[in-house]
C-alpha cells in the first residue's frame, strides 16, 4: 500500500510518502529541490555513480513513521546536500528547511 500525506515544514506543505512492503516500510518527504528518506536510501550510490546529477538528499536510519523521519538525526547526506549546510546529525525537519 502507498499513502501520501501533506507535511507542514515552515510555510511550505511538502509531500510525505509511505510505501508498505513485506517486512519493511519505505518513507520519504520531498521538496522541489531534494528529499529525506529512510535507511533504504543509498547515499553512496548518489554520491558516486550519480554524482553528475547533484542530488540533494539525506538519510535517517531506524525510523518507522513520517513523524520519526522528521525528528530523526540524518545519518548520512549527499555532497549536494552538504553544499546547502545539511550535515549528519541534523534533524530531518531542519534538513528539509534548508532544501526549501
């Protein structure tokens, strides 16, 4: 099952997506510039194989809900996200604010 829900960040309404799969759930919240996601995101792949795309993204591990994704510290971030001041340890909410 796939569900989408509005997520208020600052004065923007973002899209939160939850994909229920067998034994796991994929979570993401996106802006027009980038996104945060659960541990399924492969930041290494984005930084190495897709570096030319300059993808702005950050990953949190151990989250099970969109609310947890917003509150969780980012475990890893892409180089493009770092250029916006997004760093590991920053909350998902704060990372999204920098992506607006």
